[in-house]
């Protein structure tokens, strides 16, 4: 058989294979490229008991509190209720910060209130993280339970993109996050669904669709995600049969009716009557966690809110004293969601979101990546028994590219001349003019 006959036969077989493939039934909605099963795991395991000085832990906690209330001031102008997890935000952005360099790193440190150098910051986060989640459940499920707190971190990277091993080691060692491989370039929407499903599972189905449709595209190279779930019973539960409809006064002076919970008998609670506000602390079972309720006087909400920062909060906590309190509190449940690109840039870290300025060379050895967006969702439900809350944060890293938009817009809507030219020799083969098409 001649070589030409063989080539012809191969071409016919290839054509038949293409036809059969086109006629085959459609595959599953989520292609195999979007499967989260592949994990490019660093050989480094999470450090179980990092040797962190107590002063570093105290510094980290204080700085996290400052960021929490700085963020409140940045988003308080939104309409309606607010709820978010500053801890989830800090963790997801800290994983991103681990790859930041230069001015990008400096701006992120300023906004996130990170004062420890990177080599001390991430071990301190690891130690704090593990301190928070050591709570075990009691054997008797019928008894009031100490708080449950689960925290999960994950990385989702483009399957053929080269990330620096030292970056992956850092996140594996201090965040327990292996790199899960997806194919954003060819399957962005299925990849988004995979990440959102992970978030849903980690938050007991409380946070769904964290990353909105269209937020993952063919230029996405990395998504850093955090999920946090909390549930706790009150140390002093409200009696369900004592809940009654009551009036709740809105800022505009109007009233609405809502279920108001109360104790049948007053309880000893940490309380403070401050200048223009009252504060009460509600402990959960185990006393390790509590809810601080800050109630500005009528007509004083805006002034109190605008002045709330870490220093103010510390002074309130220091002033709490045991008092016998007859408390009525609304029973409530709601969700908040945030698209934080403009918020975080406005807080002082614009370089991270600018493809021309961002420096995340600690991730891949180049300045090719920037933050496309940061998404956050949070859920809270407060009832007579206790509190359930969940939150998740996703940082979407995009590949910087030449802008797709044109530098010049030209509409040829008038007479023109045209030339057909042989480029290697410069010969003009044809010349023309169009006066009327």
C-alpha cells in the first residue's frame, strides 16, 4: 500500500470518527474538566500546633477586630439589614495576600490591618483558626450544646496553570488548602457550579450560589474560597411560649409588628448603660462565645453607628457589669450578599483589582494575575433556642490580558480609497476608490 493510499485511508477514518462523535448523545451537564476530584496537593501538611507567640495571636485578633469595624463603616451606607463574617473575609483575603508583593501587598496589609510580617502572620492565622474549632459536641444530643464552628478553606486553580510550589506550600501548611484543579478556560460555568456546591456543603446548605453567574470566565485562573458555619444554643434560652407580637420602631419613625422573644424571669447578664446607648451581652452555652447587642437611644442611631470602631467596642466591653435584665429581642432571620470589588478598592487597595498594577507574583512568579472580584454571603437566624449563622467568601483571580475593546472606532460611511498590495515586495497590485457602494 502506497503512502498516499495510507494517508487517504487515515483521513477517511478520521472523518468517520468525527461524524460518529457529532451524532453521539450529549454527555453530562458538568464536563469532566469541572470535576473537583483532582487535587494538586502540596507535600506539606497543615501544621497542627504552630509555635506562635501569644503576643502575635493577640495582635492578630486585635487587628482583625479593627478590620471588622472598618469594613462595617465601608458598607453601612447600604440600604436595609447588614450581616457579614469579617473572619471569613480576613481568611480568604489572607490566602490571597500570601501571594501579593510590592505596592499590592502594602495596600492589602493596610486595608486588612495586617501588622505582622508574612512569615509570622500566616502561622498566627493557623493557630487562631485551630483554637476556634476545637469545640467537641456533648454526647447527649438532647442537652444544650456548646457552639459549633467549622471553617474550611479551598483553592481552585486552572488545571494547566503553573503556580509557585512555595505559594501552595504556604497555603497547605497554614490554611489546610490543597489546589483543586478545574478547567475555567473551557468550562467556566460548570466550574462555578462546582465551587458553589462546595460552599453549600460546607455551610450546611445555608449559603447557595455564592459566585454569581458570569463571574467566572475563560480568563479566571484561581478562586480562593472560605466557608464558615456557626451554631450555638443560648445559655439562657428564651421561652418559646413567651414570644409575642410586638412593635419595632424604624428609623423613619414608623412601626412594624414582629415576633418579640423574652425571658419569663430576668437573668443576670453583662450590661452597660452608656452615653446615648445600652449594651447587653448574651452568652451561649459553654460561655466561650456570646452575642453583644448594642442599642442606641432613639434618634441616636446614625451618630452611634458612625462612631463605632475597635476602640469604642473595647471600651464598651470593658464597661459591662452584671445586671438583672428583663430582655425582649426580635426573632429574626435574613441573608446579606456583597460584591466587594469597589468596596475594598475604596478602602485603600485599588492596585489588587487593577490588571495594570496588581502584583501577585508570589502566586505564579509573574504579574499576570489580579483580583477580578470578591464575593461574600452571610446568613443568620436568631430564635428562642439560639443562633445559626453561616458565611462564605470567594476571591476570583483573573489573568491580565490586552484589553479586548478597540483603541479606535472607525465607521467607513463615506467615500474611500483602497489598495491591494503584495507585502513582501511592496508591489501595488490594485488601487481603487469607492464613492458610492
